[in-house]
């Protein structure tokens, strides 16, 4: 299991009031459940779920759920956004 | 005989020189051809301008237009438009505003007002339903935009300029409430005409063709806007500021005068930071169902907060991570009456000139203690502020640095740097009014912000840019906020980016070019309305004008081509659709040659699909769209464009 840092952005952050947290996970697919466990199965009023997030690992986009994680990896979870 | 509903049926013509007013001829035929808003204004100006006419010529007109949906109870329908020759670019600008002036203008009985001439002394024009009264504005001269509005009668629609407009800063803007017609320097044209303020008052409202059906559409429309992932969730919760983090992720957050796309301090200037530590409340334009505006505190006053543009351009782009300073500067710029995008872009360019040892204005990347003072100097044209008041293109012509003077056609770019969103770059280059993200077609909405289509491929981008440019043109012409058009994108494509179906659809996007081109050229084809576009239904039920997806695209194409040929008549050269060399020639990621804007690959396709040659509409294209100008004027303008 890797020790990773997760940063939440957009609706994920506003709804959970959590900017960042640390969890242990082996693969990307484990992150979403681990986050729910850590944050107490938080219910976002927007109906979004962590598994729908746009994920960046160490600054690069990654959608492969089987991607193996390493100690010290930093994940960004973003909600969809547009309009400026 | 005029018979369309939704309109007041009158256009007011005000001669500021003689202080007289009359009615400008505008018929149902004109309404059906142009719809309203910026397309109507482009048509009026196209038939007024002369070759070589300049922004500060007495004969330059200011055309303030509304759309037919304004006043008809439709959501997000209080927008109005100001078009004129821009002092910043020398070509037409169309500046859109969400304040309530448009609604009040219709209440006063007019769909539009044209200001011509120049008053000898500062003047306020008061538009009433049965009269136009000119009052002395000497007592308002020198006042800020808020002070000026507070000194005008309550319960009226107001348009005002601040000190920047009075001093003809080339990117001065016009305010209605706390909203602004920001881009292209319309405030400077107000100032040149000594037009400090306009008020409008009345109690009329437009009639509606089919109230029952319109109400039904409006109800569904509000529901769509309130439940869509972008308009119902992200924009109300985070405002436009919520884009800072996604832009950082996608490497499109303009940083250090667009030399990079990521900023280490992005979290400190983000929408999340604004929402958690500075937001007092949301605010909305009249009739808005989205409520994206942020209210914050400056000096214990609750004022309009910064949008994404100012957070990016006065944050990452000048290497500043102090959001409290940005909030304050945003308020200062509003009070002075200056376009924050152009002001910030010009400051960033000045910083790079200093860094390169070309010219030191006292502005340096990462240094923030003298920015507010410089904004005040710009507004009053004092010292170096007098130079910066002319924008980045002028500075680059004086001192050099054109390759990194980040403007298109003289207008500074918005906060999205386009080397990781190449279709957006094409939009910037081809936009009629210059470096505007919205007039560009807002291609980032498919290139990472909204949908996640490959942002580095040039395939299909020309066709998509044209479609979005035309669509946004017509949405704006109807009087609608452009944010309503985001609801066109199916929610699941946005909310479920990791679904296999979403990935398949997005992967196919770059290859829809031929279909989009077909729609653009054979606009009679999609004669059906699609439920995703409530505007076309609303226009039909509000006005009685037959309206479908086809007519929406045709109005957009009409407006885009009318503005373009007007620009050519005003002196725009062939192949003027360019970007600074930094964006087209230098890869943002040095080891990835795809990270530049390949205009050379996209423009030929774009021009072919538009029916343009070297950026100029062909005579055949103008005739096809029903744009009527004198052939000799056209021929002379085209000849001059190649000179």
C-alpha cells in the first residue's frame, strides 16, 4: 500500500470542506473507497461521487483505474467545470 | 407593417452634437434578418461606417442594443450589447453586459439607442418613454462608477463611465450597476463624446406571441439551468473562479505573461480559496437562474468579487499569489472604469519588457506594491500610465516585443493560454473583436473545461470553432447570457467523464468536422428544434419569428460575417487572424512540439468552411447570407486589405 496525498478541488472541496488528506491505496481504483472511508461516506449535495472525478497524478491526467500508486504520489480530484 | 412581438418596435437615435433625438428606421424585415443584440448592431454599423473611420471620429456611432427575449420573462435574458469602432483595435467591438440597463431601455419603449456626434460639454442623456432629456454632467465628471450611479436617479437603468473613460484609456469600459460592458474600450468612446451617463426609465413591456407556450419553455429552461452540472452546480458554488484549478490541471492557466500554463501558487488564488475565505454571498444579474457572481468585502464594503479572468491575469500571469490584493485591484479597476483583462494583460507585458531590459515602467513580475498606483495613473493618464493606457499592441509598436505582446488584433487575451487548447487558440485568432475568449467561441468548453476532447489535435477544431462562434453570436443576439449555452452539452458527458460511452463520444468529436461544415453551409437542413437549445423555442414563442437550430446558426453566421466585412472596410488587412509568435511558434512544453497553436494547419480549413479568402468573406458568401453592401465599397475594401 502506498501512502499518497489527495487534494480535492471544485465541488468536491466545497461540499466536503476538505482541501487535502492522506490515505493509503495500492491502485487508483482503491482511492475512491478509501476516501469515502476516511471522510465518513460524505454525501455531496451535488450528487457527485469521487469515482466521477477527473484525476491527475503528480500533475498528469490519469483515468486508468488499475494504475499502481507509489509512496508520495499526489492526486488531484477535480469536478467538471466551465464558464468564464 | 410591423407585427413581431418581443420587441418594442422603436430604435432611438440621439444626436449628441445637436442634442436632438429621433427614431431610426428599423423594420420587421431587419428584425428577422438580424434578431437583435450584437448582430443588429453589426448590421447598423456596417451600413454607417466609412473606410478609414476611427473610434474617436465624431461620426463614430455607439449602438446600444437589446435582444427580443429581454423583458419576456426568459431566464438569464437581461443582457444588452454596446457596439462601436474600438479605439483599442481600430475595428468593431461588441461589448456585452449583464446589468439591468437593457431591461430599462425596453421599459422606456426602445429596442436600441444609437448615439452619434459629440457633446461640447459633459452630458447625461435621460431616456424616458415619451421624451429624451439632456442634462449637464459637469458635476459627475471625475466621479467613480459607483459615485456616478449613486448621484443619478434611483429606479432607472444606468450606463456610466469612470475616470478611465473620461481620459479615453483605450480599454475603458461602461458600467450598469456592478456589471460591465468591458471589452474594446467602449467607455473611451463614451468619454470622447463627453457622454458621462445614460439613464432609462419607463413602464412598458414587450408583448409576447404565445405566452402559455413561452411560460412552459421558460419553466423547463430554468429547471435545466438549475440541474445542469455546469450552470446548476459549479457556477453557483464556485463562480467562474472555480476554473483556476481545472486550468492549472490542463496547463492553460496563463502564467508569467503566457510563457507558461501552470502557476505554483494557484491554490491561493483559486475559486475554492475565494469561496471558503472571502465570499460574502452570491449575486446575479436581473432574471438570472445561475447566480455565478461573487460578492466580497473591500474596506468593509460589500463589492463585486473577481472573476476567473482577473484572478488569473492579476495572479498567475504576473506571478502574484495574494488573493486579497487581487480582490482589491478588481474593485479599484471597476471604480476607475477599466477593462480588467486588458489592464492586466498590458501590465504583464510591461513587466516582461522590464525583465528583458527593453523598458522599465517600474512594474516587475512578483512585485505588487505599486500595481494599484499604476492603475490609477493609467486611468488618469499620468506619467507612464499615459503609455500603458494605450494597451499592449501600442506598447509593442513603440518599444518592441510583438512576439510576447499577448493580444490578437490589439485586444489582450483572456486568462486561458491556448498552447494546450489549440482550438481555443484558433478562436482567439479569428474572433472579430480580437483576443476575446467568448467571441472566439469558447473552445475550451470542449478542450478540457466541460468536455475533455483532445486539446492538442487540430482535427475538427475549425468546424467546431465556427459552430460555437455562430451559436454564441445568436444566443447573445437574443439577449441571453452566453452561460446558458453550456447547458447545450449533455450533462452525462460532463458528469461522467470516466464512462466508456463518454470516452467514445469525446474521441469521435475531432472527426465531426464534415457534419458541422454541412450544417454551416446548408443551414436549411436542421429545420427542427432540438430540446437542448431552448433559445430557439423561446424566440419563436416570444416574437413569432420562425426560429430553429438553422435560424440560430444563420443569425450567428450573418453577425460574424457582417462584423468581419465591416472590419475590412475599416482597414483590417488580409490574413489579420494571427496570434503572437510566443503562442504559435514556441512549444509550451519544449519537448512536445504539439504544444503550440498550429494556425497554419487550422486557418485554411476555417476559412474554407466560413467561405472566406485570407480572412475576408467572399462576395458570394455575403450574398448568400443576405448581407447587402455596395459592390464598389466591397471591392475597394478588399483591394486595400491586400495593399
